[in-house]
C-alpha cells in the first residue's frame, strides 16, 4: 500500500513537473513555429499550430535585410566580456567576504543586492551623459562595463555562497605551506570551486545576452547586439510577426544551444554544496 502511494506520488510530481516545463517552454516553441509561417498565417484567428505551409522565406528576408553575424559577434563580445570581467572582480571580493568576514559583510552583501531593485530608467540619464563625455556611447567597451556592473551583485552573491561551502582549513593549510594570496586564490580556491564558478559564468552570460534595456538605449548601430537586432523588426508601419519571430529565433538559438549542452554543469554548479 505504501509503495503504491509512493509510486502515485512520484507519477503526480512527474506530471506536474512536465506541465510546468511545457508552460514555460511554450512561448519559445510558439515563436519558433511562427518563424516558419507566412505573415497571413502568423496572425490568423484562430491560431494555426502545426498544420500550415512551412516556409524559410522569413529567414531569407531577415538575412538579406540585416547583417546577422555582426549583431551576433557584438553579443558574444559584450556578453562574454562582461561576464569574464565580472568574475575577475567578484572572485577576490567573494573570497574576502567568505573567508575574512567583517561585522559589515552581510550589510554590504544586502546593499549590493538592493542595487538590483533600483529601476534602470532611474539612472539612465546620468549614465548616458557620462558615456557621451567619455566617448564610449554606442561602443562595445561601454556596454560591456555597464552589463558587468549591473550583474556584479549577482556574481558576488553566487560566488560568496559557493566559497562558504569550502572548508577554510584547506586555505589555512595552503598558507602554512607558504602559498601567497594570489596562489591561494588561483591554485587552491579556484580549482575547488570550478562547478560554482562555471555555473556563475553560464548564468551571467545568459543574463548579459538577454539584456535589452541598456543595449537599446546605449547603442545605435556600431555596438548593437542581438537584442537590437530583434527590436529592429518591431515596426508600427505594419505587422511583421513572422519575421520578428524568425529574428527572435536566430537571436535565442546560440544561447539555447549553449544552455542545452551545458545543463549538467549548470545544475551541478547551482547545487554545489547543497548535499553534504
């Protein structure tokens, strides 16, 4: 009896998990399907789900109209650069907070996290003026710095959580053996925290890749990433749902593939230290 109840409970939990997963994934699936429809089919009422005339015309039009590879390359440089730069700054900061905490460490962490609650539009104007003065408006460098700064609190928090799970005695033993601070972080702490660092890199790369507010307001043409590439197909002059869906699919495809192949590493990192 107990075994039957346990089996039914597992089946119910599995069904709920699959339902939630499908609900979350459905907008992506609908976007991909719409990208293969004609414009008339994309706005048909009732909507057409599977039985329609599949076409690659939207992808051809998108590639002819826009230089997709330029937008893609900008996204790779900006997202990758901001993530790597953020981790380089966050590792020593998280090490200090995890292994040499002060009375104000938790207050600092909470303050850093509170900056994520600030509406981005509230600081857009001063940052815009600063970028003009520095000459980095519509540049990869400027956007890389901004995305690094807005994601830095998350990077520090994640690494701090992972570092807290590493026994401090190991680092003390390294110091007793004559390891310098640089050697302690590079050759002792970093290898032990590879799962956590990897998941932090992946998650923040995805966050930077998907960032739209700053990329649309601080770029025009030169440094425009794929978020601007998508926005270029949103026009008040007509309905271009199929082409917009094609552009969206081309923009999310790289990060979807990355997430799919690195899902084990991501899950491993996110659960790092959860099981003793």
